[in-house]
C-alpha cells in the first residue's frame, strides 16, 4: 500500500476513532503521507477539523471509524494494484 498524495489516500468524514489506536502525531499533511506510506502498521491518519492543517494522528488497522457529516476526516491508505 502506498500514499503519494491525496489521490492515494481516500479522505472520508468520520465521527470518531478509538483514541488508543493512535501511535504517532505529526504536524503536516506531507509528513503524515510520507510517514504512513513508510510504515506498514499505518492504515490511516486522522485530521481534526478536516482542514488539512494538522495535527494528523497516524492509526493502525485496528482503528474503528464511523462515517458521519462531522468536521473530522480520516485519510485511508489505498492498496496498490
């Protein structure tokens, strides 16, 4: 799986993630994309406010997310084909 830009990460509105599944926080979208791409345990990263300004919280594949119209987004790592 790889993230090389927003086209490689599906951004989805979410209502919640399980707090204990965050394992790293970063300040910028570019850094979150790079760090998640380089880490096999990263399945998605979360952005409060859905504004692409951070902070971004890297999450494992054990993170539970739910769709909603809230102001938070998760960038979900897409599988390479």
